[in-house]
C-alpha cells in the first residue's frame, strides 16, 4: 500500500471534527509518524484560503492607485494566482497595525474574500491551491491532517451560500479528490445520529457570536433563503439537507474512507475507534 500523506477529517458542525483531528494527530505522533495538523481557521493552511482576498489584475491596479500610501505593503504580500493576485488578510493586518487606513480599504479587502467570490472563481482558486499543495507534499515524508476543508468548504460555499445544485457541489469535491489521489488520502467522516442535539450542544458551548453568525449564514442566503427558513430550527433544517448531500458525496467518492460514529461523545471509545481505523486502513 502506498504511503498515506493526507488524512481528511469531515463531519457536520458539532460532530467532533476538531477533537477527531487532534486525536488522530496524537495517535500518529505516538507511532512516530511525522505529522502536520491544520485545523479549521488556520491562516497558514497549505491547501485552502483562510482569510485570502483575490483581485483581478485590473482591480489590483485600482487598489494600488487608490491606496497608494500602503502600496509597498500590498505589493509585498501579493501572490499571483489564476490571472490575478491573492492577498493574505492576516499579513496585511500585521503590517498595517500601526498605520491609519480608511475603512473603505478594509471593505475592499473583505468584499474580495475568496469565499465571497462567485462560485466559479472560488472553485478555480481553491482547486489551484490544492494542486499546488499536492505538488509540494509529494516529495515530503510528512503526513498532513486536515479538518473540514475537503467536503465542508465546497458544500458550504456551493450549497449553503449560493444554493448550487447537488451535481455542481459533488463535481467540485470530486475534482479535489482527483487532485489529491497521488497522496493516497484517507477520509474519516465523523457522524452524529442526532443532528439537532449535536448542533444545539455546539450552540450552547460556543460563543453567542459564533451561533448568531452561523445561523445568519445558513438562513439568509443561498439554500436557506430559497427555502425561507429562520432561526435555530431553520438552521437545523438546512443542516439536515447538508447532511444528505455530504452522505451522497461520501458514497460517490472512490478514495479510502470510513465513517466514525461519535454520537455518544465518549472520548475514550472515540479514540479507540480512531486507532482501529488508522491501524487497519492507513500505511505510512
């Protein structure tokens, strides 16, 4: 069996993805496997854009002209990709922390976030990033562990944000699956049998701002807006639809994959299940 260089952890919000990813990382380190763990929200993610803004060459030239006082910093951090430039937002924040910059500048940056772009451009940029990651990871001796960016992000931007069809979203994920095939990936999908319970548990445990932002995202655009849902119950309705789509995607993928039931939230038994899965299905 070819060595596994990528382990993907997926599942719905509140299912225990982060815990699963951290446990998987700890288990592999105990076995002396050289790992790199990237949880959701990591600005340095090698295969995804967390806080990246994209400008076409024309728009970037306008940005430089309009905010000439920070032009050197923009040029310093601009990365040429897909016919334009990507700007890492956190690096701009760092370099501009002690400078007075008009609010309109940051509005431009946020409005060009890669996950605010039209779906077609988002797919182009994300698939390009995954391909670059594979090219980088192939000669390395490390095993990467990614939380939620393989299925969750395409489903979220495709179905939840834009109300895209199941076919479009599935083809997006399948395209990523083809790209990562040389890394002999393993997909661990964390399941929760009682979705309302697990989501409400997440809402109780996380900051109120997270819950409000999450429910607004799920109900006021794309799929949620099309179906006229509201509040926590409406959010759960959208999550149920997302669950069905992710199940269809999981079944359609031909990569090495397994579902792990975490309904009981028992860390010891969950860790044992992860150990069994990794021991029997992964080669390093």
